[in-house]
C-alpha cells in the first residue's frame, strides 16, 4: 500500500515518477481514450450493409411499403422485428426511429415537457421537475435533462444497480420526480448488470407522479465481451406488465455500436398505451424515419442470431483491449491502495476511482501528457463528482498499441498524483 | 357559364351528370391524388445512390470525418456544400440534418418553445404565441404549430406571395406574432412564386418581437416543370443581410423529392448567429445526423449542375402529368364559371377553387367514387377553409392513366355539385 510508505520513500518515488512523467510529456503524444466510439476495425465489420441492397430488385417492406417513399410513421415491420430481437421484446411494442437513440430520448423528454404524458400536465408548466440519476452514469443523459432545466438527484450505484431503497423512497414520496435514467446492462461507465431483484423492484415502483417514467437505455443489451457467456437481465416490459405497471417504462436501444453510429436505426419499446401516446405527438413531427436504413439493417442482420453472430466479431476486437486495461492496471496499481476499477463483462467502459480529490488532477495531467480522457466529473450530473474521484476509461477507439501506452501513462499519473497527495497530508 | 343556364337546362344537365356519376361509383375505382409523393418511376431515377459507395474504399469526408462513426454535429463539409447549392447559399450557413425537413421545422419550433431564441423568453412561458399562415398553405406546417398550441392567423395569398401589407402590419404591431410559414417558390398548394418585392419586404420586416422568425420552407427551389425555364426568387438570406436583418429567417430544404423522401438529407440555412444558437441546443439532442446518407448524396448528386440534371429527369415524368390536369380541367370546365385553378411552373400541386361552399362536398363525392383527395380544408389552419372552396390536387403519385381518369371524375363531380348548388339557389 502506497500509504504505508515512509515520507522519504514516498518522496523518492514521487521524484522518480515525476521524471518519468516529464519525459513522457516531452514525447508529444496524441492519444484519445475519451469516448465510447467503435474503432475503424469494428466499423469495417459492417461494410456489407451497403451491398445488401444491390442488385436493387426490391425495396418493398414485408408490410408492403415502398421504403423509398413517404409514409409508415412507426417503422417497417422487419425493422420492428429486428429491434424487438435486439431488445428481447415484441414488434408491436416497438417504434422505429432514426440513427440516434439519444435523439429519441431527448425528444421523449421534450414531448413530456410540452405535451405531457398521456394527458398529464406538461412538465414545462410545473414549478419543479426532477430526474433521478444513478451515479456514476452517462454524461449525455445528464446533458439532456440539464438542458431542459430538470433538477437532477444523485442515486448511488451498487453492484446490483441503483440503490433501490433510495429510488423507491424518492419515487413514491416526491411527485416532482418524473423520471430516472437507467443503463441496465453493462452500465456506462461502471459495467454494472442490474440484478433480477433490481429489475423487479423497478417494475413494481409505486410513483407519486402518475407520469413518472423509467428511461431504460438498454444500449448494451448484446454488447458482451464474451458472447458465449452473456449476462442476461430480466425483461423490464414483461416485469412491469406482471406488476400491473405496464406503462411505467420507456426502453431505448439502437444499432449504433453494432453497425454505424449515427447512421443506423434506433427504437423505443414500450406498452401499447405508451406507443399510442408517443405516436400521437410524433405524427406532427415527421412523416416517417429513414426506411431505407431500416430495410438495410433488417436484411443485413436478419434476426437475433444474426445480431449475436455480428457481436461476436465486435467482441473479438474489443475483448483484447479490455484485457489490456485490466492487466495493465492490475500490474501497475494492484495492491497499492490508490485506485479501484470495474471489471466489465460487456459494454464500452471501465470505471476507475482514484483516491478522493484526484480525478480532475489526473485527467488534467493526462491531457498535458497528450492523452485525452473523458472530463473528470462528466459521469455526474452538472459535472460535479462530489468525491472528485471517478474517471471513465474508453478502450474501444484506440489501437491496441495506443491503448497499452495510454493505460501505462494513466497508471503512472495515478501513482504520481497519489504520491503527491499522500506527501501533502 | 353554368349559372346562365335556365332551371330546366340545369336540371337536365344535373340528371345526366348524376347518372354518369352513379355509373362511375359502381366501377369501384381506387385512385389516390391526395399527397405530394413521387411516383415509383421517379424513385427509380435515384437507385444509383446505393451503388455510389461501392466499391467501398473510402468513407472519409472532405473535412476528415469517418462518416461511419460518431461525431460531426452540423454535418460533413461536402453535404453542407451540396445543400448550399440546393438553396443557393453558402456552406457556412448550413446545418445538415436527417431525412425530414418537417422534423427540422418541428424541432425548431420546439426549441423556441422550450429554450427560446437567442436568449429570449421561451414561448411556452408566454400567454399567447401566434404564427401567420399564408392561405391556402401546407397542411403539415399548420399541424406543427397547432400541436404546440400556437395561434394561427390567416394571411391571404396573392399572385406575388402573401399579402405583405397585412404581414407588415401584423408583424410590426403584435409582439405575440413570432413566426410565419412560407413556401416561397412553387408554393404548396398554389404554385405561387414570391416576387422580388415580396422577398425584399420580408427581408425588411420590422417585427415587434425580436424573436420573430420567417420559416422559409424552400421545399421546391429546383423542382421546375421546365428546367430550361426555371423561375428564380431572390435569396432571402442575402436580402435579409442587406436589410440589416440577418437573423430574421430560418430557411429549410431537403432532397426528399429529389432522391428518396424520408431517407435523404435536409438542412436549415441561416445567419451565423442563428446557426450558433440552434447548434447550442442541438448539441444536447444528438451527436450527429446520418453522415453516410450525407456522403451518399454528396457523391451522387455532386453539385448544382448535378442536382439540376437530376431534376430534369423528374420534370420529364412530372410535366406530362401536370399537362393532363391543365388540359382536362380546361376542356371540361373552361368557361363554365364554376372553378378556377392554378397553372404551376413547378412544385407538386394544383390548387383548385370551387364555387363557395362546395369543396367538402366535392372531396366527399370523390371519395365515394373511389378517388382519394387531400381533405377539403386541409390547406387552412385548423382545417377550416372559410369559403369551403379550396381543393389541393396532387398529380405526381398516380400513373398517367390513373390521373387522366381521376381528373375527369373530378371535373364531373365539380360540374354535378355546382349544378346542384345552382339549382338550390
């Protein structure tokens, strides 16, 4: 443990790490492990998406729409089936949207703000609207709610998902709590997989606000690092129905990290009543989303087996990168007592916790050494990590060589800043 | 003139037309001239859009983005250039969006409702927000504003565009007037081309509300029926800048009726300050729109010349259809004094006016005879045509044979209902 070293030992270590760090800075590196972006190699996996429509004999959907023309508000049948396969739900519960599930979530909040949910008072007319935010969480979720002036309330994550005692208390007691952001599987950034009990407790919530909704961003449902040993979660739509709460959840998903981010198709899955409510507003917004992208995805990925087969290829590229992170951190920081990190079985991130008060400093020093990381604090609402300790590592985009280098530097910087902090005590 | 016939003559005519109509009804036709949809033949023109990316060597944009990955909020450079060509503006004034310009317009109103425009009070906090609606106009524009509870005020169209005396008066005197819907070229449904004076007067408006915006839906800028004799309008962005009013207008456009409706790309074009304002909100909504669709369109259509070359092929299909409408109506109704209609040089519609009080009846009788038309009243806010006389004819989707039949039936129904009305006097 670093804290067990004597002051002199610490000082010596600090000096030697400092020299190493200054030498690194002089190298003028340019590395990026900030965002959960697929690598070029992963993007190359899906290039046949473009040839699936050639030769171009037939652009008609299973339900008879010419995908090249106007119409079909909620999406063509085969796209609903494919997205139902992705989210383990039924086609009739699916609305198909464009390439960005973030946009769908934003629009869903926007609709609630202006039109209300199922006839309830539009949120923009209420004095206070609150969202629960399991932390650490996904920065872009928090930006959405912040942009609408929605007050965000932190809820700590446990190994089984959000602290459900707190969620139940807040949701049932406070009618201004209108929603909660959830990434139920391989969560961003912690890699947490919600336990069956957590999902059941979500499904059985008794909200004070009848227009409370769970925003269930099932972004990584099939993004296993080992496709043969997938983690599975209970189906929230089914559990909610069983609990007599069918309308409590909006589920979201997309093919962004399966084919091409931003150019794929996405979905909301929800109860029949929610689908009708969302559609009633959506019909004034658009005539129909990109049906050609829908057709391409349906014909290319085909079904659940096709999706999993494709994810196996992604895993073959991603798993070695996650292994590098795990191995390097263990090798460099194991037993030192200056950091803990997640050991995800899927998704796109490793979540790292420094000693309290060091995250900003570490990310800043990484920047100076030429390595861009997600901003410290980004995993918390208002970018305020109360402990200033959480850092998100995104191993996917960098090459293996770049990643090795970046994580070694990261470990060095964590050691150096921790040594400095311990000296300052 | 029908009105000059004696009662007996009218009665005889009515009986004979009625017999003809009843015989038609018995045929069980199924024709549709309701929506401005391209025909299959037109869609077939753009099938090479899918092969432009194969062989798949390079998916990188001119400004260095891998179009297959996240990023690039406002669109890749070549798409901005192409949309600038479409709208006769500059790439730096363009934000590129997904396939639906209607969605862009909806989102623009939505943003103003929730976030306000350039720091002004969000419209949802104001007691009354009004939009001016030149009539007859585009039904989906009116649905957007109606869905937000915005009060719509009719402004009559003239041959040169909206009645600008009235527009100037309302905009300068009433601070609750926040916008106006315009289709400045080959307007929907009238086919009107705004005169230079009209555009200049729009550019020089002195609104009481500093967050007043002209919603300039330039949907048909290159949709000439004779590409060698195009109608041109003044550039509103340039005129607004000259008039010291650079921020007064949001311009919209898309490739929906050029390649594939709903699956193409669209744009907002606006001043630098407007672009910055819109982008500041948009950054919370989406990471980036479909860049692969952008790349496909840029590589396929290339530039203004490429766009016009493509539009020539559309015109070759559309012009004969518009000719059928014009010739049939002239032949059947010319000189009878029971209807007037537009003679568009571009766009997608013919606007027809019956004798007052007959539009709903005519559309209903068409339906009974198996011909679907746009609902009477749809060209007015709240679907209320005060004269009940305007009917929109959309000749594009039907085949030439279907269209001939549909317009003959239409002329018959107009004659029959007019004869009945004249008998009822």
